[in-house]
C-alpha cells in the first residue's frame, strides 16, 4: 500500500491538521504491512503557480514542446507522478476563509492537467478522470462549525471543493473528517479534536 500525505497548513507548530495526520499515519502503519509513505508539504514548500508559459506548454503536444516549455512543466510532472504512484491520499487541510489554503490550490492547479489526470472528449463534451482506484482522506480543522448540513455549511468551500475536484480526476472514494469549532472554548475545542481522533483511529484499521 502506497500513501501520499499532503500537508497544507502554513503552521508547523500548533497545527491540528498536522498533529492528527501524524497520529493517523502512525496508527495506519501499525495496522497494515508493507506500507510506503511519501509526504508532500505544500504549506511549507509550496509549488510554483502556473504561468503563461506553463499554460501554453500544458496545451501543446509533448512532442512539440520546446525545451523551455518542458522545463516549465517539470515540477508539475513530478507532482503528478507522485499522485499517480499512490493508492491512498491523506490531505491535511485547514479551512482558510471558508476555502482551502492557497498553497494547496497551487498544488492542485499543477496536478489537474488534461491528458495527465483527466481527458476530455470534445465530440461528446465528456471528461474522464485518470486517477481512478484511489481513496482520499481529508482532515479539515476550522475556526467555527462549517460542516455540510449545519446552519453555516453553505459557507464551506473547503472539503466540498476538494470532493468535486478529486472526483473530477477519478477519485470518488473520499472521506472527510472535520474538526470544527477550533476558535471556541478549550472544552469545545478538545471535544471536537477527540471526536475527530476517534474517527481517524477507526479509519486507521479499515481504510
């Protein structure tokens, strides 16, 4: 089993998503044999945003790309190969302003690419994901309670967006573990962390 862990919090200390991810990975490794684990930290080492040259290269056939075009896609190709390598994706994604961190958006813009992670048929106007057969687990701490189905759930553009985008590239098996109310009282904070931890420990044995 091959696990790709993607962390997007800009904080190295005091990050709930990082802490719970570490606990989950440790428990998951103990429950499974032959685990391979790679970690991509886009919160600390974000990928470059796509540029005009990047975009031109992306829509140019590989055999027709100039050396400059190929160089513009080097990082993107590395990230895509890493994504396609994995059987499981673990994403630590704190909610920033109701959505995902900009560093994670830059990562996704690098890996969601035509003829690499999805195809498009202009005749039928249909898309097909090329990253099928994988599972994704998303840990999403947030200041308040923006869990889908709650009164403030309509403001959640974090895990809802990730579900859509992952599904677009063929990853339909997506589990979200929210950690809401992290700006509330310490009692409430710790209760929500404990609830999320319990869910993750259960998932560690059967995910």
